[in-house]
């Protein structure tokens, strides 16, 4: 592997960490079953953002004139709309699939076991079984909530990555395209 590629990959990876760090300040991470799962989701998100940044950098190399401003603004606005829609969906899933248990937020399911009183609120149900959500909700519904949260989370971060890079590219485009140099004809020709 050449030194240029190592340097470029390291720089892009660092940029990805920076972008993901900014985005995760307003997007709560999904509630997963183990710390290892949380680390793997974080690393997968970071890897996807790094690949997306490479693609955006390649695109920026070719769309770098003032006449490309509309393309970058459109890309940024479309990604912003999609990101906000995904963020709203993610928040709805988190509200539907999580519950407070004392001071912690825990993952729950959506389908309650048949033997339980469905009229009680979530927090009192969880307290009645000492936090063992498997005794209240079906394992399939808990697993479904976990997967939906994870997939929505992973989809949000790339949308906001495109927003950030698109608007930064639009901001730093030249105000006017450089004019080609005038060709002066030699009078001897």
C-alpha cells in the first residue's frame, strides 16, 4: 500500500470520526443488548461514513466549479429532508420500543405476553418483574425493536454526513469559474 493511500485513508478516517462525533451529539445511540454490540454498530457506522466521504470527495473533485453550486445545494437539501425524516422515524421507534426503569432507559418489545395485565403503564410493568423484559414482551418483538433501532440509526448518520459535506462544498466553491486564457495568435503565422 502506498504512503499516499495510507495518508489519505487515515485523513478520511479521522474526518469520518469527526463527522460521526458531531452527528451523534443530537442522535441518541440505539439501545442494544451488550456493549460489544454497541461498539460494533459504532464501528460499522464509522466505516460507512468513511466510504461515503471517499465517494463525496471523488464527486467533489469533478463538481468543483461555481456552476455546480445548484447540484451541491440540491444534494444537501434532499439529504437534509431524508435525514430529518429518518431522525423522526428513529425517535418514534425509540419511544415505542423503550421504557424507563428507574433512571435507565431499557429496550422493550411491542407484543406483550398473553398472561399479563395490558392496562398498566410500561414502567410499572417493568418494575413488577424487576427489569426482566423477556417476562413481559415476546423475544421476537424485542429483537425486532433492536434491529429497527439499529438500522434506523445507521441510516441517519450517512444522510447528515452528505448534508455537512454538500453544504461545505457549496460554501467553498469559487464565486466565478476561471476564464480560459486568451490565445494570442502569432502574427508570423
